[in-house]
């Protein structure tokens, strides 16, 4: 397999792309290396319908709650949610 190369990594042929999000406060005084990291996976198995929907709603809550909810704003200023 010849595969692809993205400039850093060899990417094998076949398979599917994996999409990812990084939700954090970009205007935070903390650098990325100083923030806590939280990794959430969802929809790993084909029959898991509810978890992806719940994760989408959680992401929506984080995005819309920034600067509108003090707790969410603080979390995103101190943490990266992947």
C-alpha cells in the first residue's frame, strides 16, 4: 500500500476519515499546554444512537454557553474538550 502523506504522518489507503473537534476558549490567558484536556468519544459502535445525539447537545451547550454561563466559560478557559 502506497497510502497518502499529510506532511507529517503516513495515512494508509482505505478506511474512513475521523472528524474531531477541539472546543476551548481561544481568548483565554492560558496557553494550550497549560490547560487540562478532556477526550470524549461517542458513536463507536453502529447501534449506539443516543450517545452521539447527547454529545452533539453537550457540544451545543458548551458553544452557546460560552460568555453566557459563568461555569461553562470558566471550564472552557481552563480546559480543552476534544
